[in-house]
C-alpha cells in the first residue's frame, strides 16, 4: 500500500514522526518523564551541550541528577524544520532555555538563546535520535521581581564565551564543568564546523 502513495505523502508522514520525536524528547526532559525521554535516543547516540558530553542514556541520567540539584530548566521551542535524506534527517529549531536561579540572594531567570540540531535515523521502521547539539547565541539574566538587581564582577565571567557566558557562569557555581569549545555565534567557524559535520552525516546540503 505504501509503495502506491506519492512520495510527498510519505515524506510528510516522516516529517511528522520526526517532529513528534523531538517534541517528545524535550517535553519529557521538562516534565521529568525520564523513561520516555530515554526511549527517544538510540543506544549509540551522543549529546553535546554546555554541561554534558556523552550518550543519550547518560544524558537522561545527568538530567535526573540536575533536577535533583534543583537546576530546573524549561525549554521554549520554535517551529521544527526537518531536512529528510532517506533513513536519515536533520531537525533544527530555535530555542530558549529558561532556568530559575538565585544569585547573591536575588531570584532571577536565566534565559539562554540557542539553536538545537538533532540528527535522527530510522532503524527497523522507527525514528530515533542519533545526536543532539546546540549552537549558542546569547544569554541574559532577568530579575523575577521587577526593580531588583544583581551585580556580577566582570572578572568572574571574563573566561566564559559571550554566546553562553551567564549560562556557563551559573552552571559553574553549581559544580558543572563547562565546555568552552561548543558551537556559538561569537565564533562563526565553530558553527560552520558543526553544520558541516551534522548535515554531512545526513547527506543533506545546506
């Protein structure tokens, strides 16, 4: 039956399945549905974000530990663009990572602006996540109560990248080691390298 369907219809079904896969993984992360989150990743998957490098299963374990520490990130996602290439695809979207934080006694929201890139692969008729990366753009701290403010010594953040400076600073205060070499708009060559790797893996031209 499927062989008789137009390719556009088959592609639309794949795009829908991939979109739902990505949304399921992110929603599971935000809501603490850890088992469902883990099911989204292939066993040989890999994840590279500010605070974590490793496979999908360990990313879930790390996310559980992060939640227990009280670092409760939530994600605002833009529309998902899917580039198909047979049994492989790249899904990308803009995203804002929101973290409620407390620095020097002041309650704040740390918002990190990024672009998420997922490599997904179909195995045994099912789509799963092969890799998850982020391109960092900028971040900001906003007081939860208008009129309050917090002052951070510039010397404390001078060694952090501008594209994810405050995110790096806060996570460092929580005991995380931060990778300073991730893709970020402050260093266009890192973005070009990541895009070449990801879209090359999928066989998709930018």
